[in-house]
C-alpha cells in the first residue's frame, strides 16, 4: 500500500498560480497613481450600441433615401465613421461633415467619428445608443426615475 503525501503536483501548481496572481495584482496596484481616475472623469462616453443598420456610400447609394426607409426611433443615433489614411484627415473630415449635414437635414441625430487607419472606409451606422432621453411625457419615464 502506498500512502500519498500531503502535497502533490496539483497542489504545488495551485500554490504557484496563487503566488503569480498576487505578484501581478500588487504590480498593478503600485502602477495606479490616480492618473487613470482623472482621465476617466474627463473622457467622453463614446460607447456605441449594437448596430441595427449599416450604410456604405458607394456608387449611386443615396443616404437620405436610406435614412427614410430605416424609421429611426427614440434613442437611435446615426454615427458617421470615416477611417482615413495618415495625412488625409482634412479630406476625410470634409466628407464626414457632408454626411452629417445630410443626416441632420433629415431630422435625425448624428455623431461623427474620424480616425486614421491603414484601410480607408466610410460608413453610417444606426444603433440604439442614446443614453439620455428628452422628457417623453407623463408616465413613460418611470423606469428612469427612482
């Protein structure tokens, strides 16, 4: 009969894993000097909701006609995303501003995002991602106030 000792390779591995976790957690704690907290307070919320519709302005595609067929509801925002090659920010911003004007002319809310990329791309994304709603009437905003 063989009696197994109190420590086996599984216990040793678990101990080493716990030690590694403690060392990594301590190093993250020391690096945090409050700079992240200050940055997060100043940051603008740019999180986008799940895309419900995507428009790519290629060929003879008409953004105004596409927007009328989408039937955007309360809380839905059209985000213009223009990705450009380095050094082409001015023309990309001009193109994006033109698309935003078309969206706002249709009576919809628009958000603009212009960013550098290795692959240029232009698209309009409709998503339900407006977090602050205007006063919608009696009894309809009960869930928002508590």
